[in-house]
C-alpha cells in the first residue's frame, strides 16, 4: 500500500493508481500530459469510473490522507 505522495509519484511515472477504499470496481486514476494536438495546456488527473466513464478528478481530504493507494491493474 502507498500514501497519496507515493500515488502522485506513480502517476508521474505513467502508472495508473487506485484506492482499495473506493466503492466502485475497476476505478483508477491516470495523469494526462497534453501534447501538441491537445486543447489542454497543462497536465491533469482523470478517473475511470465504475461506469467506464472518463472524468476530471480532484482529490478529497479523505483521498489525500488515505494510505490505501496502490497501482491499478
């Protein structure tokens, strides 16, 4: 298991991360780094939801303080 800081490092290394405390199955986060064809100009984190949607993501206080982060498969 990892803390939030470790999860951020993993995201920056191109890995997907998730929490065991999340209720939905198959949910994960990934870092999107814009390229020349992107409308976005800065990196951002997005989530794959349990419904297979991709949405922008912001950490809650619970997420930031959690120690149940891991590499998503």
